[in-house]
């Protein structure tokens, strides 16, 4: 696979700079050529752990690029009906997305001082069509308040 040196007594693998540089080039090509980049898949295909990719500074920008491409592809392909929405939601949640919206409202108390009230609304039971309708209604309200 590459040039690596194994320390005695079962320590983790140590990869030399040339191997890491070549792996970074492969990772960049993988991101460019793969419609939906999966970091664990790339690591497996190249005989390394994904932990190596997350630990080495050489891969930090590439990981961000892979995640950005994955998010964009999942969102676009799901909205066009090409991807299964359930799997897309699952994948996007793994990337930090949420399906819970919080609304902050500033309201003055009896002394005229502002205080905040937070509302949490769970939108998971709404269908994709209902979510689109809600988004349209909210944009009308925001337009009217401006």
C-alpha cells in the first residue's frame, strides 16, 4: 500500500512523509471524481484508518471539502428525488444538520426591559411537501415584517 514503519510491540503505524503526500493527492482525486465522497470508504480503499485522516493536518482542508461536497450532493439529489430522503436525512444528521428549529423572540417585561423566549418546534413529523408549504408561509411573514 505505502511505505510505513511499524514500531516494536504493537504500536500504531507510522507513515512517512512521502506516503502521506501521495495519500493526500489520492484523496483530492477521490473527492473530485466521486459524486458522494465518503471518508471511511476512501480510508478503507487505501488501507488506512479514517482516524489517520482526521489526525493529520495534511488532510484537514480535504476533509472539509469532502464534507461540503457530500452535503451539497445529498441536499440537491434529495430535493430532485434522486436520493432516498430518509437516508439523506440520516447522513446529513451525521454531518451536524438538525431537523429542529428554534425561534428567538425579544419581548419587553413590565419594566420595559427586554427578555427572550425560546420556542422549540419538532418538525420531524411533517412531510417534505408540508415543510415546503411552511417555508413559503414563513417567507411571507418575514416579507410582511420588513
